[in-house]
């Protein structure tokens, strides 16, 4: 399952959303990385419905992303709205 998380892809995500590839602590970059992982796990679960360990991981990632988004909304609402629009994760 870890084939979808190559180092280059992670650096690309953090460069696009976190400002630089070394800024792995930014909330925006982490939310973007979690969103990418959630999409890949969702695709995997479409084909492998009985993979319950993967399902648990997916639910944990969704919870982590939700907490980070809540933090970001309280910290800076403008960045929060921009991020959810770029990622397309809210209504």
C-alpha cells in the first residue's frame, strides 16, 4: 500500500501547499497530504471491500484531517477557505 507515497510526490504536495518542500509541519501541507492519502485509500477500498485494516486507516486519516481543518479554521479562516476550495473537500 505504500507505493502511492513516493518521496517526490510528498515533496511536490508540500511545495504546492506548504510553501516549500521542507515545510512539512504546515497545517495546509499536512491537510493536502492527508487528502491525497484518503483519495488513494478510497480507490483501494473500491476494489478491495473486505480490507478492514485499510478502512480503519482511512477513518483515522479522515479524523486527523478534520482536526487539522478545525485548527486551521480557528487560526486563519481565510487560509482555511482557500485550502478547502483548492482541495475540493467541502460543499
